[in-house]
């Protein structure tokens, strides 16, 4: 892992370009795929009012764009789960809920909206917790899936993109809390991973 001061120096000098190896998924590709997901979710939840549960913070941009593409009435709530720390590139043990839902999900159709699933531990933890609250249904919508890192099975109903085992940032995904605002998903240069 790089020295944090080297990372800050590179960011201050060249912004995200100093850290970007290449663009993996363009803004246009994201827009097209999210529109397709919105259409599929709208069809599948026709006549229902799903509750979209966004896992903060990485899923916010995905949720915002996905909501615009879902034509069926829906509600939104948020959860935050801690499994990474600043500078961490892998999960650090048991995930913990740092922000829980405000909504009672009993007999609700719940759709978890997540930015990326890699090891699967975080989303598995959330699914197990929410299942104890007796939802009518519980599904996962993930923007990115990194199957090469999977340690726990996760049932993904709606998937944006399957990606290789590379460290990515942008479009909600951060690099030490930087660059969530980028409109594309990029691969981090090896020296900054």
C-alpha cells in the first residue's frame, strides 16, 4: 500500500489522473446499463411499491440514477455498514451496521442497492439481518460484481457489470474517500493500490 502522503501529493498535483490506470466503464456505458436495470426492475415490481435500500456511501450515485429509471412507485431508505477503513483495500473482519433503516420492512418488497460486491461478506451480513425482519421479498441490485474475490455466496438479482479483480474508483466508489464524484469507473494504478 502506498504511503498516504504520496497519495495526497499525487492528488494535489494531478487530481484523479495521477491515479488512473484506465477507464473501465464509461459514463455512457453506465447510463445505458442503468436504464436497462430500471426497466427490468419496473417490470418485475409492477403493482408493488418496493423499498430501495441504499448501502451508503458508495451506492448513492447508483441509487440516484437508478431511481430516475424506475417507473413504478417506490420508497427509499439507507443503511451504512463499516467493513473498510481509510487506506484499507480489503475488508477488516465482521461488518457492522453504523446506520440502520428508519423503515419497518415487515411485508415490504426490499431491494438492496449496492455499489460493488467483492468478497460478499458485507452484503451477506446485511441480507441475514434484514431477513430476520420478515420482508415480503429481499433482492440485491449491484452495480458491480467482482466474482474473483468472492468468499461468500451472494444472490444478485440485478447486476450492472461483472468486473475483473482490479481496484476501481469513481461513480460513488472512493479511493480513500476521494473521487466518488467521477462520472466513470476507473482502475487505480498499481502503485496506488
